[in-house]
């Protein structure tokens, strides 16, 4: 069933041959229609318009993500056309510079944050449960929350564009240009707050993609045998967990600098603009691999089926993903080759940037080898795949050129780079996504494509694209910098730019045709028979269009090796695991991380408007920040806290459930009986992201202390009188961790741990109080110097974590009181434990750092 | 190779009249880098062609192939030597154009939104010119690049790579011009609404005439001030 | 779980070594290590960088040697941890090559 088994064996040892395969007996077949009806009732969205508000289903939300991303792509495309129209002549009379700057900034920001990332999230959310043989993503409400955050953040940015106050400092927002002095007004704040808002959605998606892949694969689908797309998405989501926090930190710091004048990037007070660049590109480079990996996953899925063979080099591809995930975090300085870093440091990053090409080359040859091994069919998705090869190979080659330091010194920040990045992004992401669209549209709409139009769109796009961007390499080498709106003194660039502009419009027509093609298919296509591509993967083992519950029963190990068309009926008749919805609630199967042995049955929440409420509260906070009404932001924050509490209450499950027989002779407990629930795994993911944020902060402190010119700063006023308070703030979270352990011990014995949990509330609260004392009475004015601003940030970080720790302790206390925590049901305790331990460790580190930054005797 | 030809053609069309072109170098650093570019372009054309040919050959009946040949021999075996060579070439050129502490002439470059100030030492004290850089031909010059507002980037494409002007730090860039003549420079890092017009001219004079040219420029400057 | 962690050790060694050497390089340049002698012609900066590189290479090699003895988790193949170790070693060797080749500060 996976497209992986046979090729995987070439590197596998005999030890992992299939002799230890799980044996799970099939359930007796039932009437498919009956199962379908009941399942549909349980899993469907609410009826009417209210149903749109409360939907949490992955199919609905995945499509919604992709649809919204498509709209943003069109907006970004219109902006691109404005840029191209302006550049068509040398004095580009029609936009003034201020507006032009907003337009290219918004084009870049929209394409990266509001199109590419949400598009791949949407694809993963839509596809993964179907591909892995489960019924939904691990945290459906989080999916919805992510969507609303994305939508609201995007709308804030679009609104700003309509009112002419959009960001205008380029999509990487370099300080000091984006600082308060040189960018007064709210333009830059729109970017910082809007993008951060959207990033919440990226983190939500990353957490649940990781958990879904690790814990919800169909029984027997080992990690090393799962479809390659899942490997790619696993790599992507881990990169998102680690890649986004540096940017979130940078955005928060810059927003604090702009709003409250705490210096982090301002040179005169101990900041350094290069800190921004490091943090931004620490995110920014992995970002392009985050965009590329899912597209490569699509290619690895489509190519073997289109060639009627199996993927070549499954193991080599998995290894490539592993290498890319790591290596792409070691390249960020190649965006900073001209900032005046010593040659040896540049050389490290040059070498790493060259090396990262290796796993990509391995994949490209694995794909071509697959095509040799099979019989490629020249159908529309294959056109787009060929478009990918042509375009992406050239983009990759200019990429390795740019990794060569001296060449980069010339080409950096010119049209050459603009050409390169579009070759990589359009070649490496847009073409594969178009292939994916053609591939999965039958499943989404249940209809066939209208012949001819798609092919025409492909050719027009391909010709338009290369006509636009190929000569742009030359434009750049002839000296044209990026981000300029006029070039009155350079007639030699005119014909190049004019050509690019004309073909740019050709490409736009092509994209128009593409969208038209999809619309025609959706509304006028013939009804599609099942499994149109004769695919081996589970995503086609269901009726078309995909039902909300995906599988009437979860595939068993013996189903994984059969082609999709044969599995459809088996699963629809309930012969797999956990058939139907006999208990009228949303249930799915969780499995073990490596070998996918059945572990427990998880209950998923149903439709709810809570995600919309929470996103709106966060949106309120963002808007008040934008309006400069900082005092009022407390209101939405309190609302956020209250809604999160309700969210948690919504996760509480009945305690008296008996084990469920998911297959003859196989009974599994409900999630409440396990300490390692999906929520627990999700919390680990969240802490990984949080830890990266903290590590970035530590990096920032070290960087400024070492490199910034105005260090050490003015004499610190803070004295050793502060030390006792620092000690309290650092040790109270540790006490909280001890209180947690006490409640754990009591829970295991079936005792009442509410007093111990109460101690946790008190300990965390005392930590917050101690920090308040420090802030009000002992610390230096944070606007004075970066050192003091950083101390302020550390204090805030510890306080926030203690506050959340107190909230969790309180929640657990409440659960003890309600008897929701019993000897068998740990309730929130395991998650609180993770959090409290993390809070304790970071509090200690933060205290050491704060003291280490220096004080007077 | 075909790609190289396609690229050369417009170059010929554009003529030599491209004062900001990296492809018509007027100094050793730019020449080294342009050489690097032409070699890399040739290599890239060959590799693109290779991939396209392999792709075209894929269309046909299934073939017996060995995965190892593709993933290991082509994937690793082809890429490592190419990339290793590129690293070595890049390092070699990079080391050649690096500034050394050999007492070369130093000119201060200060970037301001949106103009350039060049300060050169002369027997009569430092001479500052605005948007006009005067260089002696045939001699290495170290430019000490600073900024006090936002980040800019100093770039004379015909002489060599760019170097950012960043508040709070002093960056050093070594350039050398072959022969007397007029060249052009510009800001290469986006720096606000004046970015596109933040240009300067570069006047290369015989090394012997350099101090005099500077004196003339200083007098010009006085005249402007009056 | 252990298996997955084991697969990450190799690239992890590269990441740690890369960060270590990059940090040593930065600190050394900021603190003037190249001017401080260590032994003979070797200055403190070069010494620290070489040491960092060699330690990372040694750790990578050690991992490769010890890996066959680490018992694989039931049902999961050993090739991924092994490939991971190779990735880490190759990346350490290639990306830190400039320690031997480039001007330091
Ligand atoms: C629809 C066809 C597209 C066209 C015609 C186009 C054209 C352009 C142009 C002319 C620029 C400005 C270069 C300059 O500043 O001088 C630009 C910048 C950029 N484009 Fe596109 N683009 C297209 C699609 C995309 C896509 C699909 C992506 C990403 C997925 C993308 C990402 C970017 C980025 C990141 C920038 C840099 C913005 C900045 O400098 O701040 N573009 N594009
Ligand atoms: Cu990059
Ligand atoms: Cu500029």
C-alpha cells in the first residue's frame, strides 16, 4: 500500500523483514451505507452558515487554507504585475516611490507568508489523515484556530495595503530602516504584528502535523515504510517548529523597540542591526526549504505512479530529507555575505550552502531514475513535473553560484537574485503545486477535468515564466539592483525589463487560465470514477469526493500492501479497525511512534466556535497594539486566558469508559488511561518550539554582549539587593515542579492531590510577584541600554511561563476537585509536568544570564 | 554552452555602454569574479543539459536500472567534486581580493540617506567629496565604509563586489582600478525612498595626478559652498 | 523513540560542531586570539578552531564505530541511524574545511 516497501529493502537489513508484522483480525463486513450514514452524521460540519464558523474537520479546513492561499496568490500576482508595469520603462511614471516600496514589500510578504506557507499547510492538513489512514488531524480545534489566525493576520495586512499604510521596508524588514526613527507610522507594525499573527497558525499546523504523523499512522505502517510525502511533511513540520521561533522572537523584540523604545537593534544604546539579520535569516533560509520539502513530497508521490513503477531509492530520499532538515539551518549567513563578516566565517557558510545541494541532487536523480525504471505517461501532471525539472534545476544551479562568496558579492541584491529566487520558488513550489492540484482535484470535487485548457495554461505559464525571469539574470549582472523603481540613467536595461514585463503579463494570463480550468472542473466536470490515477496510496481508498470521516474503518496491516481500489470496499464495509461511529462520537486510533502498534483510542472534539473566538481575541490584541492603545491590550489578553481555560475544559473526557474492541480480540483503552496522549506529544512539540525561542534569545544576548559596539553599557544601578528577589523568581518554578511531582504521586495512589496542585499555583504566583518587585524596584530603566532591555525580556519570559504554570496547576487542582483525576486518569498532570519542568529550567538559566549581564556591588 | 551563447547575444546587443555591468570589469577583483561567472555559467549549462537529456531519455519503455547508480554515483559522485571545486575556486578568488594590512591608501566612505561622502587623505588635510569618488589607477585602495542612519551598500560593479555600510561598524573593501576613466557606483541595499537615486560617480585618474585631482575637487567643493 | 533519536545523533553532532566552531571563531576575532601565541607558529585562534573541528570529527567517527553495537529498536531498520551518522561526519568534514583554508579574521 505504501509506495515504499520494495525499494526500502535495498538498504534494509534482513532483520527488519516483515516477520514481526502485526496480525490483526478483520472485523466482520457490514452494510457500507449504514456505516456511512452514521459516520457522516457524527463527523459532518454543522448545517448552514453557522457550520462554516464551527467547522474543525481537516478536509474542510485544508481546502479552506488552500483556497485562501490561492486568493492571496492572485493578490500577490496583481502586485507583481504592478511592479512589472512600473519597471517596463526607465522612468516608470505611474507609481510613486513610497507606493512602489509598499507594493514590492507586500508582494514578497504575501507570497511567502500568506501564499506559500498556508498553501503547504493546507495540503498537509487535507492530505495527511487520508494518506496515513486516520480520520482527522490530531487537534481539530487547533486546525481551525490556525486558519482564523491566518485569515485575520492576512486581512490586517491587506487592509493596510488598501489604506496605503502597508509595510514598505522589504520583506526582510532590515533594521534600522524598519525602526521607529526611519519608519514612523504603523507600516512596519503592520508587518511585525500581522506576520507574527500568521505565524501562530504556522506553529499550530507544525505541532499537529508532527503529532499526526508520529502517532496516528494506520496500524503496522512503520515509520520507515510510510509514504514519502509523510516523511517530507515530518521534516517540514519539525523545521517549522525550530525555524519560526527566531523570527517570532525578532519580531517581538523589534515591536517592543518600536512601541516602548527598549533598544535591541539601536546601535547608540548597545543594540546591533545585525542581530535582526541573524535572527531573520535563521528563520528565512530554512523557510525556503520549508516551502520546497512538501513540493518535493508531492513529486515523490506522483512520479512513481505516473511512471507505473515504485519510487527508486526510498532510503536515499529519507536520508536526503534528514540531511536537508539539519543542513538548512547552517546556511543563513549566505544572505549576509556583504555585511563585513570575516572571510573564514563566510567560508563556513559558503561550504554549507554548497553542501546542501547534495541531498537535493540525490533526490533529483532518484526521481529521474524512477522515470527510467518505469514508463512515464505524458499527462498533465507530468507536464508540470517536467516544468519543475527544467525550472528548478536552473534555479538550483544559480543557487550554488550564489553560494560562492566572491560571486555573491557581485550578484547579491541585484535582479540576478530576483531571478534566482523566482526560479526556485516557482520552479520548486508553484509547478509541483500545480501538479498536485491537477492530481487531487478529482478527489476534492469528485469531478473530471475539462480537456485541453490545463495543457494550454501550462504552456503559457512556462513560456511566460522563462521569458520573464531568464533574462533577469543578465539584467542583474548588468548591474540593476533589486527594489528600485526607476533607472533613468541606464537605457541599456530598458529592453531587458520591457521583455520581462511583457512575458510577465503572458505568465499572468497563464495563471488565469489555470484558475479557470480549476473552476470549470469544479462546476462543470463529469462525475469522476474512483481512483482515477490507479494510485497505491490510501488517500484514494475512499469514495469521491472524500467523505468527512475519510475511512469507515481504519486500515489494518494487511490492507497496506493492496492497491487503493481493492481497499476501498474492504474499508467501507467496516472490515478494518474501529468501524463506524457506534458510540456517536469522533474516535480515532493512535499508534506507537516507530512501528505503529495500536495504542489507544482518542476522542476528538466536535464542531465548535471556540477557535474563532480565541482567534478574535488575539486579533483584538493585535489591533489594539496597532492602535497604540497598549494599556487596553490587557482586556483581550484576559479574554485569551479565559478562552484557553474553556479550551482545556473541552478536552476533559469521561472517566468511566470501558476499553473499546477495535477489532476481534483487540481491545484498546481510551486516551484518558494513558499519560502519553496526543496532547502530551503535542506539548512536547510546543516546548521544542519554545525552547528554540529561548535559545534564540540566549544567542541574542551573547551576540550583543560580544559584538555590539556600545558594550559594556553605562554603570548598572541594580545592586546585590536584587539578588534575593532573583533567587525567589528562579527557585519558585522549581518548587512548582516539586509540587507537580507530589500531585503525580498522589494521583497514582488515587489520592487527592488538590492541595499539592494548589501549592503549584502559589509557587508560580510568588515567582511572578518577585519579578514584579524586581521590575518596579530594582531593575534599570530598560530604555537605557540593550543590557537592561534584555534583562527586562528575560524577566518577562520567566513571568509569562510562571503565569501559565500557575494556570495549569490551577486547572489540575480543579480537576482533582471534580474527581476527573483518578488513579487511572492523570488529567492535565503529565502536560503540566512538562511545562513546569521547562519553566523551572528556563527560570534558572534566565536568572544566571540576568545576573551575568552585570550589576554594581 | 548553448545557454552561454544565448546570454552572450544580448550582451553584444547591449554593447559596451553599460557603466554598471559586472561583465565588463575594469579592475582585478571584478575581473576575477567575472571569470568565475563565465566558468560557472558553462558548467551550469552542461549540467542543465545533462539533466534534460536524461529526462528525455526516460520517456520510453521501462528499463532495468540500479538505484545505486542514480542516488550514489550520480547523486553523490557527481555533486561532491563539482561543489568541492566551487568551494575551492570561491575561496581562492575570495582570498585574492581580500584587504591586507599592507599600508594601502585608505579612503573613507560614509553613506547617508541618500548620498555618499568620500573622504581622502591629502597633504593639505582630508578632502571630502560628495557623490564623487576619485581613485588612482593601478593602485589598491581600501575603502572604509560607514553609515550613521540605515544600512546602505557600496557598489562599483566594474571594480568588484559590494560592501554594506552599517551603523555601528566600519567595513573595509579593497578595490583597484586598471586605468583612468569614468565609472559609476550605486547603493545596493534598500535604504528607503531615495534608494534608486543613491548613485555616485567614480573618477579614475593616473596615480601621479591623483592628489591634484583631489585638490581640484576640493576647490570645486568650495565653489559649491560659496 | 530511541531509534528516531539515534538517527538524529549524527546530524546533531554536525550541528553542535558547526555552532561550536563558528562561535569560537566569533569570540576569537572579538577577543584578539589570533595575536596570542599558543605553541610555535600556532596561534590561539587557529588552535581553538582546529581543536573544535577535530573534536567534532572525532565524535562523528566514534558514533559510526559504536553504532553497529547499539541494538536497534524492535522492527525498525538500522540504516537510518547509520546514514545519519555518515551525513553528520561528511557535513562536519566539508563545512568546516575553511578552518584549514581561509583567512580567519
Ligand atoms: C506571478 C508571477 C510573479 C512575478 C511576475 C513576480 C515578480 C517579482 C518582481 C518584479 C519582484 C521585485 C524585484 C525587485 O524588487 O526589483 C519580485 C519580488 C519578490 N517575489 Fe515575486 N513574482 C512572482 C511570483 C512570486 C512567487 C510565487 C513568490 C513566492 C512564492 C515570489 C516571491 C517574491 C519575493 C520574496 C520577492 C522579494 C520581495 C522583496 O524584495 O522584498 N514571487 N517578484
Ligand atoms: Cu538562504
Ligand atoms: Cu540604498
